[in-house]
C-alpha cells in the first residue's frame, strides 16, 4: 500500500536528530601502572561535535523566563539547527526537570537558520548524568521569543560526561575484566565489557576498546593488575542511546 495518512506523512517529513560525542584527546606516558579492583585505568571527557551557548535570556511569549543566558548547548546532527542543554535546566519556565522518575533536557531549534532560536522541545531520559538522544523533531515546538545564540570552542564545554576504562577484577585464572563506561561523576552507563587473557601465569596481553589500546602485563596478588595505555581513546564519534 502506498497510501499514507496525513499524520503518518507529516511524521515522515519531520527532521531527525542524533547526538554524537567525541572523546577529548588525552596524554599518557605509556608507563605501566598498578590498578586494583574497581580502579579507573583511564578517563577522558566526551565533548560535543559543536558547542554553542545562549547569548541572552530566553523567554516565553508571555514574558516568563525559560532559560538564562550563557547556558552551554550541544549541537545535534540534524538538517536544521538543534542544540540541547548538557544538563536539565533549572528555571521553572522550561517545565519540570524531573518527571515520572526521569530527567528532561531542553533542545532549542532555529528552523530558519537566522541565528535565533524560536522554539524548543524536551528530551527525556532516565540517566541524569549525561545527555543522549536520537529521534525526530516534534511537529509542534514550545514557543519562545526569538533569541540569539553563539558558537563556542568544544574544549570549553561545561558539564561534559566522562569516558572511563575501569578494572572490574579477575574473571577467571587467566582472565581480567574491564568495562568502558560513561557518566559525569563516575562510571554509570557501560558500553563494553573487555576480558583479555593475561595474568602472572600467561604473560602480557593486549586489547583494544573505543579506539584505545592497552596492555595487561601481569596480575599482582589476587585483585590487582599492572597495565599500560599504548594508545588513547580515539577522537571519533560515540553514539549513546
């Protein structure tokens, strides 16, 4: 069937959006270090592809304040300009920050590309530490008085989440377990589970994850390993959802 209802056709025409993060380049001398069970082996910030900030306070058509000036925004991949707050907004005019056990981030839209945002929608997720999302821009946006925004250098990003490689502990006589997780204040949402075979009995073993390369040299005692970073996490897009 080629027939579409008006509602379905409109849904197909709405622009999609997708948020990707980029691992910030990190430095390491490559020297082996001792880490115990539960320790973080390596960490780096995740930065948006493009960072923007509100240039002035945002207000609803009736004059209510919606978002203050200077708030950092992560731009999403979309045919139109869409950029979201990196943490739930605190101003009451933007709507409830916490709703039904989840948190709401605010996404500003400049549909005509004139350098001013004229509406917004909310992304709701159940992980308060960081923003993630993909989907379609709603057909009806919440209106605001058009307001300017400006581009910033991504290294200035406030409230950026962090990418962690954590040593979970032994996972067998010759197996060590590591996890790659993301969160703002500590490992929270885990992306991969790595289990290289290396111990004092089997010798060094290398593994790669998220573009980073690591070598486990030996197990020390029952709950520690000596490990080195051969190459840092790559500055390549990471999609969280």
